[in-house]
C-alpha cells in the first residue's frame, strides 16, 4: 500500500446505501494524515469497526480518527451523545493504550444528550408499532432527535451550567409525564442514580465540552486537512431515505454541511464507501436481498452481524440503481469498494444493474419510495468469480483479472471513480488506486 495518501482540503467519508459498508476503516486510514476529524451525525447507533496496529475496535461515538494522536477529534452539534456510553467507550480505548483527553477530543456543547427515557421511549415505541416496527438499534436515537426538533431536552453544554440541577428536574418531570402517558401508569425515574451517572460522566467529558464550530471553521479556512465522518448511510437519511424505515439524521453531504457550517461546494471530495454486495439491518425494503444459501454464504464470509446490536444483517447482490441514487443525492464524487476478498471463493458473482417494476426497467432508483422498492425485481448481470486470494494484493495490477473486471464494471455502471479497494479489515489491506 502507498505510504501516504496525500489528500488535501476538506474531505467527507460517507455511505451511499444502508450503512455498515466500512467507513470506520477508511476514516482510520485517512485520519493518519488528518488535522481534524469530525463525526457529523447519529450517535451510539453507529458501529464503526477499525483494525490497526493498536488492535480491533468497534467505535460508536468516538470518531475513527482517534488513533492518530496528533489529529483533533470532534463530535459536532448534530451528533447525539449518550454520556455514560461515551465515557465507557473512552475508558476502554484508554485501556487499550489510546490517548484521549481534552487535547484530542472535543464535544459540542450543542449536541443533545441521550437520557435513559429516550432509550425507554425508543423501545416502547417499537413494541407499540408491532408488525410495523422500524427495527431501530434501541439506542434512543428517534426520541432524542424528536426532542431536538421539538426544541426540548438537555444539551451536552447544560452539564456545565450552574443551574443544571434545576434544568434536569424540569426535564425529568416532563419525561416522566410523557413515558407515563405511553404506558398508561405512573413512571418514576431514579433521579439520584441518573444524576450520579451524569456527574461521573462529567468528570471525564466536562473538559472536552465546548463550542466546536469556530474550531472546525478555523481548520477549514486555514487549508488544514478536515475529515468528516458520517454515521449510517444515505438510504437511511430522515428525508431522502425510505421513510419511515430510516434513522433520524442526515448521513449525506447535506448532513456534513449542517454539522460543520461548511457548504457542500467547499468540500473537496465526498467519498462513498460501499461493499461489493449490499446489506441492510432493520426493517424496510432491500430489493436485492438473498433469502437463500447464497445470502447466508455472504453473511458468513463477510461476518455480517451488527457491530452495535449483533443482529444478522440482510445480504444481497450489489444494488447499482440504489447506489446511483445514493451517490447522486448524497453528493458523492469518489467511491471506495470494500470487502472484495469476501467474493474470493465464489465461482460467480452478480451485480443488480437495474430493476423491473411492473414490466418497466429502471436503471436508477427514482427516489427511495418503499412501495417502489418492494415491487422492484432485480435485473442481474452475472460475472465469473476469480477463485483466488485477493487479501494479499496491494496494487490494482496484482488483482486477478476477473476481480479487476468486477471493479471496473461497478465503476462503469455507477460512473464514479473507485479510488480505493479494500481486501481485508486491517488498515494495510487496502489498494489505493487513483486517490
Ligand atoms: P435508529 O437509528 O436506531 O433509530 O434505527 C433506525 C434504522 O436505522 C434501523 O433500520 C437501524 O437498523 C438503522 N441503523 C441505525 N444505525 C445504523 C448503522 O450504524 N448501520 C446500519 N443501520 C443502522
């Protein structure tokens, strides 16, 4: 692998599809040269897997740039923070020898706090939805973002206010009323134990809480290397994904812009990370889903189980119409193709090049309409496999011919350059093509 990537300006790493495509690995790799790494959306619903010299980690809130001690990591205003989960994550990283303090991790004072009632409401709502459940991660994401939209709830910065306890009391009373209404009997939260947890969390994260926007702006304006890290994927965007089977934030370039105040036109490169096949976790349509032994083979070989919930991921062939939609609408101009090695022992592989819906062919998902996607029949193009190990390849030229053909075919179909190919989970198991 090339020693340095030599990327410039402000770059943003996101996912054009349903998440879990390997953003963590690519952010970790690019972050070795970053000055600042900003996590832009979502919260502990994310699970970013990183494997490098320091070990293997599943990060949920801490940006995947944390392994570069000289990069500043930031949680933006639009991230939602579970303070106790964040402190647990910080402590387990510290135990593994990773340096984390207010010198290299900042948390926006405007980010919302995920509290126990958000997690409870998330779970209660899913039960109430019954057969129409969304399949959320149960981390309180929908309820905390709805409090944000309602201009309610507690902000990370409130932890530092002298009148925090009064604010907390008001919030607690209100949340007890809300949850009691949901379950039909009186709910009382254990105030002392929640306050105790918050105070303990404050000991660790208190010095990291600040107004992060001027810092991000300063790095961007001085031409330093700014790296944005999205959570989830564009097909899970609250507005442009397949509502209601979505998350409650914005994983595309629009979300980066909301989080950082940097306009989409000022982002040098938006990188979409996507696997050689497509997965989804939770409910909602997945047009290329394979419910047979091939789907199971992909799941087993690709270890497709959620990094946050452990749920088996639904697997299918690479969905080009959805990828075209996610790249166009999510503002993506470069692709990274991951998990090529998972296909190493497949005799043949397929790519979904279009949909048949009611007898008409579509090459692009027109919008993320659930009914449309439910009725879409994938049109498959079958390609020969390569039956050869790719995990030791470090240059595109060294890949087996059929693997090269596969990559080039995806590039041709999406019409966006594939700048890196990942052939294994470790940082060095990466082919840098034309980055
Ligand atoms: P929530 O974000 O927990 O509310 O879940 C809403 C939907 O987004 C569900 O289908 C989840 O499975 C999905 N989701 C949330 N976070 C992730 C992620 O990091 N990767 C993949 N799917 C996710």
